[in-house]
C-alpha cells in the first residue's frame, strides 16, 4: 500500500470512529498527532531512521538532502559515519565518511547528470566537494586573498549554494559572516556581507540557497539567524530585501516547489528546546509552523513566533522529498535520529 | 452490535498499522510547551497588564495569581489580566489530547517608592559587555529578562560592587531590594553578602545561602531589611560569590554578579 494512501485511509477510519460518540473516543487505542497549519499539516514518525547507535552513531544531525535516486542522505558530525544514506522509509542503505569532524552543511548539486555533495566543515575550516559516494573532488579553503581574514581559523563555513553555472556561494555563518562567491574552478569572484546590523550584513549567516522560483531571475536567500530574518541578495551580492520572521531562529532555507522550508532551531526569546519548522508561501509569508503557534499577520507584520508543542528540540535542517514529506534533522537533541513528517 | 463494530474498527486500525514499518506518533506522546507570560511592566506604580499565550487549537491555559499551585480546576485564561498589586503569576496549558505543559511563573512587583530622582553612583564600573546605561539603569524601572545579554543588566566580575544612593531629602526606608539574576550555566550567581551602610554605620546586612546545583535560572528580588528611619544616603556594598562551588565546572573561581534594578520600601 502506498504510504500517502495509507494515511488518508487511517484518517478516514479515525474520523468515522470519532463521530460515533465521545464515550467511544476514549476507547481509541491511539489518535495520530497532526501538526502544522492550513495547507501544510503533518503526521509524525519520531523513530524514522533510528539505528543501532553502537554501529551507526550520530552526534548532531546537521543536514539532509535527497539525491537523484530518491535516497535520503544525512550529515552528522560523528566521524564513525559522517554520511548515512537511507531510503524514504528509513531503511539504512549505506554509510561513509570519517574525516569530517565539523560536518555541518550538506548541499546536493547535479552537474552534467551526476550528483555531487558540498560539505561545509566548521572544524576543518573548509568546504569539500565529493562524489555521491564520498570521493573527494575539490576543496574550497578560506578566501585569504580577499583580505577579510587574518587566519584560516577565522573562517567557519556553515553552508553552500551552487548555481547552475557551477558558481559556489559559501556562507561563513560561524566566522566573520561573509558570503564568498567562487567559480567552479575555485577562484574567488566576490565577497560580501560581513558582521553587523545593517541590511547587507549578518548576525549568524547560517544558511544559504539559490531561490529559483522565479526562473528568469534567480536570487540568493540567506538566513540571519540571530536577527530572525531571511535576506535576499542578487547573485552579484547586492542586498534586495529582508523577510522578517520575529521569534524564528531559522537555520537554512530549502526551496521546494513554490515554498521555502526552514528548520527553526529556537523560538520566541531563544530559549533551549523551543524549535519548530517554518514553511513560507510564494509571497514569503509564514503559512505553517509545525510544532509552533499559528502564524498571525497584523498591520505590524508577523506576530512573534513561539513553540506550542514539544515535538522538536532543536531542528537544524529540513529535507522535503518527492512525496511532499519532510525530514527534520536536529542539533543537540540527545543524539537522536531524524524525525519524518508525513503530509496529510 | 455496536461493541462488535468498535472492536472491528480497532482491529482494522491495528491491522492497517502493521503494513508499513512506521509508527505514527500519538497525541499523548507529546507535552505542550509552557505558556508564555508577559507583562506590560514587570515593575509598576499603578497597574500592569499580564497576558498569557499558547495558541494551540483546543488548548486551555489555567492560572493563579496568589502563589497557589495551578491545577486543572484553576481559573481559565481568557483575556489580559489587570493587576494593581505585586503578584506571582503561575500558568499551565492543558489539552484534551496532549500532555499538560510544565508550569511557568512570572513575578510582577508594585513599586512603592520612586527613587528615579536620587543621585546614584557605582564603583567599579560594570563589565564593558554588560553595562546597560550605567548606574542610572538601576533606578529606571526597566527590568531585564532572563536573557543576560538583553542590554538591561549590569554585569560584574569583581570582588566587590559598591552602590551609593543620595536622596535630595531624607526619606524613611526599612527595606532595600536588589533585582538580581541567577543563571549558573552562564556562571552568573547571586552574591554572597550584602551590607547596607549609612553615615559610616552598618544599618543592615544579609548573607545568602551557598548556591546549589538544583537552582534553575531565574530573576530574584533580594530583600535586605534595615533599621527603619529617615536616611539621606545609603551605601550598598555587595560581595559577589568569591568561589564557585565544587559541583560547578567553574569551581574555585569568581562568579559573575548581575543586577538590573534597586528598589526601596
């Protein structure tokens, strides 16, 4: 039975059952939790991808992507197996990678029909390009030539975005907050952003992606996590606009169809364990917040977001698969494996 | 007949569940998040408006304002509460399907005496990173939050902190209150001892208990009783915790002391 079909059937059965009376409802062995709002609501599998930690341990589950074959890849900073490859049901396919102690950012790029991965390592202070099975192809080091860095250690890259022409943008989210723009050969073309409160600057430029929803006019979306903002720049590094998401400490933007999905590591005043998932529509308005409060817009913009239900601890990345289901990888959450959300 | 239908439905649900290897989480697997309590003013002269939120569909917030524990039978929150006396608000969220939240609390305090016009001085200067707007911030009635970096707190990592208050006219004082922060995880401890001096004579003194591991981050009002009489000036001598206890990673070193307001009664 197809998974999505199964869920709908269960839902109908449950609904029919519930209408037969309140007294009977108490006999229900279970009631599926549903989180999120409006068009984007989900049931939850807390144990998706759980493995025997003795053989396949994780520390922080930092990021996830789906490859061209439909497989789900998880990046963790545990050097026994930095990359864990699953099928959609959470079954282990393979693991690789022992040399990425600071494995943090994972971006997939299909180049001439072949899948490549870009790993941002914040302990090695560099970005490593590999084949889909882990063979190192290229290393992007600290852009010392830019004059913005005194030492290689000051550069602590967290994420990359790859343009279809092969250019690569690296966000130095835990370092000096610059965005370094290289060509495919690794030559530095531009560097912009930097630490600060101005529009074109960042406080924790944690995640970056290329927004291809307007196919004729691709732009960069970059999170300013501590500022609760998603900032749009031209591919040349000119600031365009800020999307305010008060109370949402967003990690990295992920484009899927017309929506932007963002793991939100903390909320409200930034207290521990207060994360949820943010989903924006075509107009970049927050429309659903699984685990969070219902987004409300007033004349002053979005009301400050906060967690309502303790489903997530510290979501660090989301991956949306070809069936519209969402995988949530978490930082500092008791070495747990990712959570899968099934769209209902 | 009805019972048979019920049993069959249950069986069907279970049977169906066996097909894919996934276990969807039930509502009762999850705990509600604590409600958010906020007040228009944590320190107030006349009144303050307190609002509480957790907007989850079907959730109910129960609360008390008299310090008694919250239960399912407590009052339901419907609209902002207007308070004109000091109070501790405790609130908890309930839902028919989900586990109840833990309890959250917020203290609001009526200010009896305005000392905004008093001369205030401070030795030594607060740490460069946590200096708010200097000594004046201590009498501006702007409370900090649990976030010690919010710009309202004055932070010190010194052996002593001396604050001098000079009133233009003598006023009757029986109590000095310091609003301080406890956040052991960030090495911020309540002080060891506070001494109040006027005209070179000690008029009040308070020694605080040795900090324990179980104390959670919170804002504290430290009340020091002094000999009730008219005072022109008060010297508040604070001794921050000199040696962090052994249970803490910072054992043996000096602790941080954070203060955001001084009140008198």
